[in-house]
C-alpha cells in the first residue's frame, strides 16, 4: 500500500534561524501532518550581521503560524549562541517537555511518509535501548535495495531524525571518556579500517579538546558509538536538504549537496529479521559521503557492493 497522508501524533521539534524561504517550505510540510505539539527552537541574530535581526523575526513568525489544533511551545534566544550551544540547549529544553519527538531543521524537507515512518519506529523501539534514533536520510539507496523497509546502522545522520528522551539523556557533549577510550584502542572494536579510525580519532580529539567546529552532531555520533546504540535507517531516502548555499552555517558549497530528493516509503513496513548493523552499508555510506576516504574510490565502492550483494542475499534481501 502506498502511503496516504495522515496526521502525525508525535511532537515535532522545529529548529530555525534566519532563512525564511526554507523555513516556510519545511513548515508547510509539517502543517500537512498537523502534529499535536510543535516545539520551536530559534537562535538569536548575530550582532555583526546587518539585517539578520529582521530575518530572524520573519522566520519566527512563519514557524508559529499554526492553523490547526496544536500546542505551540517556543524556545527563542535573544542573543546568538552559535550552532553547538543553541542546538544542545534547545534539545535539552525540548526533551524536558516531551518523551519523544521528530526533529527537523529549517533546511531539511521531508517526504510526508517520513512522519509515519518515524512515528511507527518510535513506538516499536520505545523501550529498546539498543536503538538510539531514527533517521530519514539514506545516501546508499541507489546502490542497494532490500526486501526490508529499513535497516540498522552505526551512523547517526541528523538530516531529519527522531529520538527519545532516554537516548538524548546519554548525550556526552564533552566526550568525557574519550582519552581512556583512545588509549585503549577501542575504536578497533567499531571500525575495521585504519582510515576510518584515523578520521574519527581526529574528530573526537578536536571535539574533546574544544578545537573542533561549532557543532553538536559529532558529539552525538560519539555518544551512540560508545554506547553501542544503533540508528534505524529507511530503505530509501526520505528527506531533501534544501540548505546548501553561501548563507548556510556549515553547508556553504552548493556543489557539495548530494543529488538526492525525498522518496515515498511504502506501508505496511517489512521489518528486518535481526537487530544488527549492516556494516558494509555503513562503509559504503562513509565513502559516498566522503567522510573518511578521500577521492571516493569507485573501484572500492564496486568491491563493497559486490560483497554486500552476497551478504544481503544470504539474509533474505534482494537487489533491484
């Protein structure tokens, strides 16, 4: 059965800043599913950016124009906190209000089926602490197909995602145990390839020392990896990032945007037979996104596809 639009019963956290055009597109998509609670997080304007205060005010007006029965809660900062502090403080606030939520930033445009997928997965894994989150992003969809509607991953893509208070409570923004983990060589238990370990070691060193980028998501990746928790990933990509451009905080290069649109997931869902990460897919994900292997070697990708093709056949999957 193809997905048919319906109301979303899960609270939605909407994170906005200074981009009214993108905010309006995403808000219209949220309005289609009429969530019962909308929690809006906004950073304040930067004092040295002419006209940004006006843009921020316009964005806040757009994000609060709710015309359905909905409890709207706002967490607006008067000053600019930056990406890391604003997102962390905002999500801390949100999960003090609700037990679970779907989280969208102002540049992530989801297919409507994304909401039902998140809602069903939040209910299915609500008490399963092996699962940390649900994501809508799938960069490997054009390389593999599965009979299952979703798979499990060690990676934590946050372009459209959902989680529970119980997971966010584990968030370790300071990577407190990283020196001991590094000294014990424990990344070898997670990543087989030296280049993978080098990439994540460098990132975690920077974030622990406070010299890394002004972001919060590497710390979230660290938390989930070190707690051995998994992300539920749909078999097709369900979100489109519409925020690449010079006005973005991190994704400034339009040419870096993945050429991916949002697809529609078919229901009812077909569940995987085991809760295990598909590590070959995670490896391919890293190569396609350029995370840790420079050059995105096509020969290596073809080799991985061949290996994974055999693996999914042995586990009941099917290539298209």
